[in-house]
């Protein structure tokens, strides 16, 4: 598989928040994409499931305060 196609497949398989970070940097090799993705993950890029879990916790807290 050509490297350009390989880069596209790798980027498409990343979590959306990490993909955005990688695309902003316009990385031109697989190694640079990997490094950028690792950095984004280490920086704590939020996952959609984290956002949903956080929203549920806030709702639960609000409901507890109402009772």
C-alpha cells in the first residue's frame, strides 16, 4: 500500500479528537502521525464517552441536590 494511502487509513481510524490534532499539524509521514497522535493522547484529549459520562455525573449531582 502506498504511504499516502496508508496515512489516510491511519488518520481515518483515529478518535475524532486525536484526528483533529493530527490534521492541524499536517504531518506528512506515518511516524509523524504516530508521534502527533501519541502526544494528543498524552495531553488528555477528551473522548466522546468521557463527555457523556461527565454530563451524566453532572445531571446526577443536580438531581441529588433537588431531593
